[in-house]
């Protein structure tokens, strides 16, 4: 089934000028970038986006990190896009990520792990609307 998922290229990757390299892995995996914008996340945006993690010990650090440099927010489209993108990203901790995945190739640590991808179709929709309107998405 054709789906859309939400992606963020994180500050550790934009800082190292890796946006194009990450996008190449995404496109080579058969996913289409149907919306994309480079932004500076505000504290309010970062705190809302990671609200589910607000009780975690790393929440403050995570919010500061997401504000520390530009991010690239994206909508990806393709067959089973949610699961496909999670495969392409690799495990959250790059030490456990499979060969060829974005995190194995580029991530620096479990916190500075280069990309975010939605973990379900429901969350993909909730995350997308925080950064895009339907008119921004051109399939
Ligand atoms: P992401 O997929 O964006 O969802 C939650 C994020 O929290 C995760 O990627 C990591 O960037 C971050 N994270 C998860 N575990 C840790 C940790 N132990 N220390 C710091 N950051 C973490």
C-alpha cells in the first residue's frame, strides 16, 4: 500500500553537510521525497514534537540538540513507507544499525542519530501536520 511517512534530517547531519547523501539513501530505497523544507526548530516545536519523551532523562538534551542547527523536515511516499523508512534508517543506536542504513553510515551516537522517522502511520499523520499542510505535499 502506498503510504506517507514523516522524516527529519537532524542537526548532526545538516552540520556535516550530509543532506544530499541522506536523500540519496532515501531515494535509492524507493522512497519519494514529496515535501521538504529546511528550518530552524523553535523550542516550542521541538518540545511538542518530542512530547511523548518528556519524562525521559534525555528530553532536555534532545530538545537542545534539535534546536542546535537547521533540520530538514520531509514527507516521504512509497510502498509501506513507514516500515520501509525505518528499515532504511536502521536501529536508533548506530552501534546496532545494519550495514548500508543511514544511521550505520552517518549517525554519531544514539542521541545524534542523523534522522527521525515516524514509528506508525498514525504518528506519521500527527507529525506531518506539525510542519506541513496538505498543499505543501506534491506527490
Ligand atoms: P528519534 O527516532 O527521533 O526519537 C526519539 C529520539 O530520542 C531518538 O531518535 C534519539 O535521537 C533520542 N534518544 C533516544 N535514546 C536516547 C538516549 N539514550 N540519549 C539521548 N537521546 C536519545
